[in-house]
C-alpha cells in the first residue's frame, strides 16, 4: 500500500498543505455561497414581513379615500350654506340700508 510507504514527515507535509488550501479556499467559497443565497433569503424574509404591512396599507388607502370623499361632501354642504347665508345678509343689509 502507498500509505505504508509514507513517512511521518510526509504525512505532516500533506496535512500542512491541506490546511493551507482549506484556509485559502474556504473564505472564497463561503463568500460565493452567501452572495448566491442572500437574495433569496432576503426576498423570503421581506416578503413574509411585508405581506401584513401591504394588507394594512390597502386598508389605510381605502380609509383615506373615504375620508377625502366625506371631506369634499362636508365642504360642499358648507359652501352651499355659506352662499345661502351671504345672500340672506345681503338682503338684510339692503332692507336696512347698510349695503356695502
């Protein structure tokens, strides 16, 4: 067998070479694996975390739309009432004789 022919010093040199190669290659391999897997992991996390927020945001947008409609209706009513009041005041001023 080949192993029986190797001396202790030969095995030690092989161990040293293997350790050096591992220490040199490992960071590059880890970086590559992390860079390949990170986008998928981030998409999964962000997707799971944002789903409830998106749902809440839809509800908030709908509520805001309803509030805008209500405000426009209230403003319309106040405009009509203001115009009616202005007309009444003008008539009273004319009758009393203190027209602008």
